[in-house]
C-alpha cells in the first residue's frame, strides 16, 4: 500500500526499518538525536532504539568514519551521517584509502558494509564551503558506490538497498528534496543500485537529470511541450555504478542528449555520460550532446551571484533547444531565482 510521504519521512522510515530488521545496524552522526533530527530524517529513532544504536558523535569526521569502517569490517552495518558533504572532506583518508580498498586488498575475503549519508546543494547562503556537489569525486574511486535519490519513493528503496549492500555506499541527499512528497509503499522494498528510471517518455531528446536536477529537467520538458518538443527525462538515481543500458537505449531512440547535473561542468558526472554515449552510440547522434551544470568556480554566497550560478529549468530548456536546432516560442514564467528555496511553494526545512 502506498501513502504520500516526504523525502525526509521516507528516509526516516527506511532507517527505522533497517534498525528493526538488522540487529547489526546502527546510526550515528552529528545532530542525529537533535530535536530537528537532520532535516527530520532521524527524529525519534534514539528514543525507539536506544542510545547504544542511535547516537551523536564528536566533531571529528576522520576518526568517526574510521569507527564506522572498523565496525563494518567486524560484522556491523553502520549508517553514518555527515550533515554536509563538505564535512566529509576531513574523512577522505578513511573513505578513499581505507573503506574503498578493503575488499580488494584482502582478495575478496573482507567486506565493508557501511553507508555514509551526506547533504549536497545550495542553501543558507553558505557559499563556497557548504554548497558543493562532490558526487563525481566519490564516483571516481573504485570500491565506492554512490547514489543520489530524487524522489521519496527512491529515497526509501535506495537507502534500504544501500544498508544491505556489502560495499561502502556514499548516499547523497539534495537539501531541496526533503520536502518533496511522493507515493511511498508502506512495505519494505529495495531500489537496485545502478538502475536509472524513466520519469517521462519522449521521442525527440534524452534528458538525464542528476538528483534535484531531474525535477528541473521535468519542468523544462513540460515547458517545451508547448513547442512540440518531446523530451524523455531520465532520473539517473545511481552515479556509481550507473545505468548505461537505459541511457544508451534512450539515445538510440532520440538521437539527442542533454545531461543536467548539480556538480561542476568540467570533469563531472555529465562529462562521463557524454563520453560514454559518444564512444558507444556516436553513429546514432543527430547533434552534439550538451551539459547543464554549475560553472567552474566556487559557489558564491551573494544572492545576486547565486541567482546566476546554479542551473535551473530555463538552462535545461536552452540546452534542449540547442540540440534540437530550434528557438523557443513557449510561454511561461522563468525559473524562480530565490537564493535558499527552489520555488515559492517551498516550506522548509530551515
């Protein structure tokens, strides 16, 4: 049975189910037992499962990530939260040089089943050090799996699948998604890591969205439908591994490709997808693929600059029109340019 849950509520339910069904699972992180519970995703879990399984941590990211790894290789299934992806930079030794290598270094006899939740995306006007989208960095490391759910349904399914996976999984959540609501089944289910989802079928152009940008891609597709453009929108969902079969199959049909990513333009997820499509389906392309991503400079704090830094639906529209070789006659309001909120209907968190 499905109900309407927010993205945050779906994550909370997923962790609740994992703690209930896996005695070896535990949850730790800065602010986990806080009354606001990391955007509402951990509220009440300490009261239900006790402070031995759900607890706060010292402000020492490298040490605590090492604790999670040590617990994982001895049979536990830790879920560790770093409230911002930027904070995890202090733990790159444990993530990249230890957790990612453990299975390989011991010839497949050891495993490190740990999930590291991190928050990406703009907000609070915190600029260069708190608004980064570093998924391409983590995805570049063999041994790490990287997922980025967009919908509440996938947030629950991907988190359960990640906790049950025997590999270290970096689980990236965009701040602007926590209030988004969706039909979420009440029963346990798993969304396979490495699978994309076609959110909207189309015939003229394939648009791949990464995390929140999948929603902006849907808005762009809706707007350009008035011009007679039929866009197929794909939510990538999993960054490493990623679903080459679904994307290549869509490009075979449409012959055109646009990728909308939250990260930087150069050396990113969008660049990897473009490279693969060009290598594997160059003969099916009718136009050069386009990337929609953040410009190659640090994220600004100033509202005036931020309004032009982060890509939105209008930017996706322009990229689609370029690969179509067309100009727009579509009517409609431009993308909302608020600094800390995605649109005027946004009610939280913070």
